[in-house]
C-alpha cells in the first residue's frame, strides 16, 4: 500500500522501443582519448539512444563536457546504456541524470530534455523521497531502496497511476567515495492496487457483518468503501422501496429511491438528489439508472454523459483531485431482487478494466448476503418487538379497562341473564344510590324508580331474545343536588348490550349509564326560559311598536329587516306607501345636502361597531310652532344613532338604528339664534343710541361750559377795570352808591355764570354715571392695572375737593395706617381710573351729607393687609357680592418695566363722616341702582342715585368688597378693599405726561399713577401751570393750533377761548379742510419742522372724519412729505373705550372727551407738545 499523502509521481509519455543487447555503445579506451573506438571484431549498428547520447551538449550540464568525465562516470555510463532494463544514473552533488533506452517509457514527454538535467527538476514530485535516500547513501556507501513510489504516467491519452520499487546502487571512485547512484525501478502497480482493493473488500466484510438493520448496513458499507478513496473517490448509495421492486408489474410501476449516503461529496450539496423516482423523473438521471436496473448488470458511463451532468449538478467535491472520468452504476441485489444501487466514480488515474469490474462486482456480491442477514435480523427483532408489545398491550388493556371502569364517569355494570348484578363500578352505584356491600342481593331492576321498572324489563327481554342492544332514558331513586340545581330523581341515558359466548348465546348483559341530571335540569330551565324569552320578546316588540323613537334593523347592505311605526312615519312608509326593496331606503327622503353625510355614516358602521350618530333634514316635511299671532316654521330634523353587530368571521350580522325627532330642538335653536341676533342688534342700536345721546349732550355742554368760563373771565376783568376807573378817573369813594350798585350787578352775573358751570358739571356727571352703568350692563367696562403709588394717588386726587371743602368749612383728614409702611407698600398694580372713581364717589357723598351739619369732619383711612379684611377690621358690614372679579386687560405698560408680580395684597379705603347718618331702611337702598336713602334726598342733596351702585360693581370687579356702617344722627362709615400685588417702580420718569387719564372732577394723572398738578388756587381764579419738559419759558412763544371741528358753534367758542389764552389758532370744518391746511402751510424755513404745533381734531365729522385724517397725516409723515411728527389730540363726545382705543391705534397722541374745562385742555396740549 502507498500512503495517500505521497507525491503524485512524474508524468511519462509514449512507448519506447526497447533495444537489445546487441545495440550498445563501444567501451571507451583506458586512456580516454578515443571515445568512439569500436571493437575490431565487428562494428554493430548504432542505436538511436546512442546517437542521442553522443549528440548531447554536455557542456551545459553539471557533469561538464565528456572529455572531462572521470573514469568512473565513463564506465558506469557505458554500462547504463548497455543495460536492457530500465535504469537511471544520478551523478554528482546536483544528481545530474543519465538514463538508458529502457527507461524512456518512465520519462514520457520529459525526454529528450531530461538528459543531463538535475534530478530535482526532472523528478520534482518524488525527488524528496529519492533525495533523502541518495543523501543517506553517500554517508553509508550502501545500496538503498524505495518501495511503492507512486508515478502518474500518461498512456493512451490518459494519466495512469503506477507504483515502482527503487534500488539505488552506489557508484564509488578509487577512494571509496560515492560519486553517484545507479537507480533501478521495479513495476509493482498491479500488486499495490490488488492489495488495496483486497483490503477494502475485507473491511466491507468486517463492517457490514456488525449491522443489525438495513440502515446500519448502508452506513457501514459506505464507511468501509471510504478506505479505498483512490479507487472509489465518489459514491452515491440509493435504496429502492422495499415494497416496490423491479419485478413488480403494477399498472403504473413506481421506483422511488432514497439517498442513503455519499462518499467524497459535501452532504449539504445533495439535497436536490435525496429522492429520485425512476418512473417519473424522465429528464434527470433516473432513465440511466432505470436502464442499469433493467439490464441487471453494471453500467459504465463517461463523465461527459448528459445524464451525469444533471445528477452531479451543484455537487461539491470534498477532495482536491479532479473529478472522475468514468462512473459505474452498480446494482445491489438481495435474493435476486435489486434493493439498491450505487453510482460510483472510478479512480481518475485508472481506466475501467476487467480487474476493476471484478472489484466492483465483488463489492456487490459481498453486500448481498449481508442485506439478507440484516433484513432477517430486522424481521426477527420486529417479531420479537411485536410479541413483547402484544403481551404488554394485553396487560395494559386489562389494566386500562379496570382503571376505565373505576375512574369513568359513566356507570358500568354487568348482569347475568336474570338481571342480577355481577359487577358495577362506583359511578353506577353513585347514580343508582345503591351500596356495593349489597352486591350479592342486588338486581338491575332495583336501581330505578318504580315507574321505570317496566321499561327495564322490556329492554331486558329484547336483549335476551333479539341479542341486540339499545339506549333509553331512566330515573334513579337518588335525588339530584348540585349548587342551585335540584331534582327529586337523577336522570340518565342507559345503554344495554348482550355479551355472547362461543355458542352464540347470551352469557351476560353489559349496562352503561350516563348521568344527565344536570343536562335534564338545564333542559327544563331552557324550556321555561324560552317561554319567558318569548313573552319578553313579545313585550319588547310591543314596546318597539309603540316607542316614539324610530327603531330600525338592517343587514350589512342596508336592506331593512325591521322598522317600527315611528321609524316608518319619519319617511312616510305605511300600508298605502310600502317601503321600497332597496338598500338604505331612507336616502330619497333625506335633503340633498345631507345625503353624503348619511352615506358616510352608514359606510363607517360597515367597518366599525359604533356607536355613530348623524343629523339630517327630511324633505317635504316641516315643523311649526304657534304662539299668539306668531307662527314659526322650520324644517323637520332627525338624529340617527347606529350600532353594528359583527359575526366571528368579521362579517356584519346586523345594524340597529335609533332615530329621534329633533325638530323641536332645532326650532328652539333657531328661535334662540333669532333672539340672540335680535339682542345683538338691540345692543348695537343701544350703543349707537348712547353714543348719539352722549354726543348730542356733550357737544352743546362743551360750548355752554366754554362760554360760561369766558363770561366769568370777562366779568372778573370788568370788575377790575371798574375798580381802576372809579379809583383813578372818577376818584369816587368805595362806598358810593353807583359803584355798589354796579358791583352788585357784576356779582349777580358772576353767580349766574358759576351756576351755569356747576349745572354743566352736574349734567356731565350724570351722563358719565349713566354711561358707566351702560358699560357695566353690557360687560364693556375693562380693568387695566398699571404700577401706581397708592398713597400719592389718594392724596393728590383728594386735592380736587380743596375749594369745596374750604367753601363748606369741612375738615378732611387723611390717615395712613402703619400697615402700609410695615408691608412696604410703595408701588402696586392697580387701575387708577376705577379705584379713584370709587374714592371720589365716597368722598363726594361724605361732603354732600356733612356740609349742613354742625360738626363737619371727614376722616379718610388707608390700610393694607395680606389677607382679605374682615368686617370687624374695617368696622362695616359688607354688601353681598353679585359679580365675579374682572380679568385684567392687557396693560399698556411693558412687563419688563414692571418686574415680577408678588403675592396678593389687599388695600382698604374707608371714609367716615359726621353727617346725619342713615336708618336701617335707608341703608338697605343706598347700593341699588337709581336708589337714594329717601325721596327727600334728591330734593335736598341732588344726585342720580348711581354713584354707590357703580362703586359696588367696580369694587367687585377689582376683586374686593364694599360695605357701610351707620346709625341715624351719628354719621356714616363707608369702606371698601381691592386686591392688588406689589411691583417694582416703572422705569419711565414719574413726571411723564403720556398718557393722561381724565377723571370726572378735572383731575389728570400720568400712566404710572402719579397725579399731575393742573391748577393753582389764587384768589378763586384758575391759573394754568403745566409741569414737565413742556413748561413755557419766560419769553412766551404762542403755540400754533389747528382746530378741526364740524360743529361751528363749538368751533367758534373753542377758537376764541384758545386765542384768549395766547394761542395762534386756525380752524377747519372737517378732515379734508384740515389736510389742505396742513399741506398749504408747509414750512418754508428749514429749521421749522411742522406747520402746526398741535392739531385738535374732532373724531366724528363729515367728508373726512378724524380717524381717516389722522391716518393720512401719519402716512405723509412716513413718506417724508411732512417733516417730524405733528401731535394730534382727539376731541370727541364719544367716550366708549373701544372708540378711544381706536383713535389711539391710528396715531392720535391723546383723546379728550367733551365737555372739558379749558384749563384741562390746555394742560393736555402742553403734555402732548412736551413730547
């Protein structure tokens, strides 16, 4: 045997002609001078190898030219050429080779180039083995041998595997040194191959002899074949179905084959070839295998066979050798019947031969008896297993029957032909209520109630006579109880059958009893409940028929299955107008614009269970209500609510719809909407009416006020002139009758003028109160908190009462509670307008009711708390609240200027007077609308009765409460508190004049709550003293004023008043005139920026109103047609905050409402001009 890892050998090509001993080279002479000297006796013919040997250019070889060869080389080369056996000489350190003619077949196509070459180049594949022997020989100087060296020789166009033994004889010189090796090969190919195949056969015998079944046999067969991987590098072993051999002749033969194992193939690559049906696979390898099976002999195939390509397609080879050139299909028989076949690939270096055929046939012959033995072993094992299983099954059957009988819930009993109990299990005894201890004396007939004994005798006779069984229902004497279920007897299904002996006679009777007491009870309950259900269905159907709601059921497509009378009435269905057979038959009765929502509603219910609802209007139906002489008609509306019920498979079982008439609700919505729109129109008309009334009252009041002021000024100037005339010209005594009479007339006129001014202010106060009440009623009064200094605000605001307090000799004391300083109450967020409106109302009332008393004192107290004040802390009783606190409007102040808000603080303000006081009945009226303490109050003190009513509402809007305490003859105390928060001072200067908030008693305050001083009291006269950056210098420069007023009376009076106060005035009748005036007076001097210093503009005017005029002026300034910024001050009789804010938004610098004092207007002008 040659190891599998030995070199593949040297390829040799062609057949050499062996020469006989008569063709030899002539020996060389001793002196070496004449290499071609021949024998004198005869001169033989020179052979081709000799000629070739002579013509070799030895100069290029490692041995050098022939003339330089030593005697040893010359002698051994002549001997080599003369040797008729194959031989080769390895000479020198490089082992240069010289060979004879007999060695040519072993060289193949390496000849003639191999002559004179180094052995490592010629014998590269086996040189490693030979080189080791040669090296060893040079040391030992002994003959060395190599056995079974494998060589691949090309013969007949194929590479053929051969094996040789080598003998290496040392060639020494005179000194005994080894100069070369004389190699003699011996062919042992047949011996090696036969030995290898015999070992394979013996291994097959040993391995397959240990198999106990066919599967194991196939595995051991393949394991044994793998030892001879050189002869059989590839194999596929297929087994045929044991029940369908090739000798079987069914109408449609079938030969299924199963792959049992492989050799030399990747197992993962043969999945496609695991099963082959030789009768069906007509395109693959099956026809070839079927041919081999039918021939009953081996079939040799070349690798180029098309059927092999299909079989081997995609198979991966596990070895490194090339694929096989030949394949053989080997049938394997068992008792003359083919049970398997192998597709083997032959040694690629050995062609198929008789020796190979004998080897393959021997494999099949060795496997055949092993198959029979394995099958017999399988059969014996199977029979033994079946016998064991049969015996075990009998034991198990007996045990199972015994266990079945004992554990079964079915009663089992066996009786003899007379009905006596032979055997019964526990379930039967439990059902019958009998005791197993009395089995010897028990009869089958004892197990049932007396009424069923006759039934048992009847069936007993049938079983004995007809030898047939049957089932029937019986009742036992045992009562049935389980939970809430109860019955007097147990009920069971009984089955009885005859048990026959060998003589076909009844030997015993088998009785099976199943307890169905629970089912029987359930059945009775179902019967009773079914009756109740029928009654309930009848009741609910009656309910549905008389229900005022429409009830309808449809299938998944919309075909109506049921609809009550109410539902049909919605669409006009009835006996005279039957419902059409169509899906969704209600759609024609739905108004066109509601049809698509109804379709979407139904489509959604086809996918989801709901509930879903949809509203729609019916066509040709109306809903009408009548009240008195009014009749209102609206469309008929319904709302449909749907539910879907789905089956287990997802299909719709049915849809239920509830349809409700909502025409009444829709009518109510329509009526309410009409009422609301009417209320809105009424509110708008009311606002317009109030605006008109305010405008029509304030405009003439403004003219009257201005004229009165002018009269007062004229009278004062006239009085001074008269005094100067009498003193300087006439030199009359001060007490002269003429002067006294004239003074008396002047004072009378002055009193009359002052009375007019007072009446105007009184009328203005009433108009303001009415408008405030209107705003409160319309929820138009807003709260706009800004940072204010509360103490400064109160002290400055109360200065407006100084003149009146002086005239009435009333002492007003302001008390600042220590709580204000303790809490560090410097700046708070408060709406100064609303806060002072309450303060002025309370102080005004205190002055009004105190000025006629003997003791005339008023004490005003301001305090602060961190919680809501209690009544006892302020000494009053609070009036119950009616209104919720107002949400503060966005303040014009930048939040960055205010800083973060802090926790709530409550500021309280109380006014205590020494007036006449109030009775209990009078106290109950003072906070009501248009109510005063008594009817005499209006006659004696005047007023509209709205002041305290307004104060109450504003207090509650500011998050506080108001109250009073009074006893008749002891004065009154009014107090209120408001909610606020501390804040940081505003970053703008405190003397800022923008914007100015106007109060009803000629008090103006800046945006930060700091009061602005408007007048100084000097001898009862009013002198304007503006404060701030706009204060006039000593050299007074008259301001240029453009008055835009459509009311000619007001225009004339205002212009005259302004001129009297040193203003340069120009008038315009409307906005367009004013615009032309501004354009006509463009500045001609470069340093003059504006044609007018300020524009006083009425808001409501014909042609072009004040809003449009202001917008146009601001546009001209933005486009550069007007230089700088012209201050525009709005003057209007409309006082609603929306109108005022609208004017400010378009670009006005301020708004003054009519009527106004001329001093107030001049102060406001100074404020806007100062910016």
